[in-house]
C-alpha cells in the first residue's frame, strides 16, 4: 500500500477522532423557537408571546421563594455545543423560574448555564440604580457547565518562551 492510500484511510478516522472530542449539543433547537436575544425580547415581549427559547449565560444571582427559585442570568451567545461564550458581548439579562428549591451554593454567581424553557412575560426591575425590563423564562431543562465540559472540544495547546531548570 502506498502512502496516498494510507492517508486516504487515515483521514476519515482522524476526523472522527476530532469530532468525538466535542460535546454534543444538549438541547435540540425546535422549529419555531425564538432566536431573539434576551434584550430584544425585553423591548417587545408581546411580540414573542409564549415562545420557546434556548438561552445561556452567567449566573448573576439565585433567589429562593416558598414554591420556586428565580435565577438572574446575564445572557451570552452560545457556541455550536450550546455552551455560553462569556468572551462575547452580553445579550441582556433574564429571569429563569425553576419550580421548587435550588441550592444556591450549587449555582454560584459567575457559573455558566444553558437552559430551555417557555417565555412567560416580562418583569420590571433594576440593575444597580437603572430601571431594567427582564424577560421571564419558565425553565423546562437546565445545565450548569463544569470547567471540564467548557474545555471539551478545545485544543489544549500552549506555546511559550522561557528558561526551565530541572533537578534530577
């Protein structure tokens, strides 16, 4: 077998190995899902009705009530695996409503989440001293991303210049 034949056989295998490193999307995008960002929905909530969203971002705060939990999230764009990209421009804040109790310790400020749910109106509030309108999402499913999951599918390559000293 010549080198070209070997390369033709190895190329598809190498593509499969690279693809296996990337996490699969956790939610399938439903037809008719709202693709607008939280800030767009906040400006015209009546336009989006009770549409379904897949949004993600960074947790700003978690507040427990007797029968539900509210999570304030700063939305970010999602990558192809639906992981929030916090290096991107923030897309606006939203309130995620979870039935029952969520332990706030398990959802610390700054942790990244992706969720799917149904829009259920908007709510007036404030961010610091500024008035703000939050879209409200009744959560059907959610996922808090671990550091390992956030690294999956990204090459772990670094380059550097320096001097090293080793003791044998």
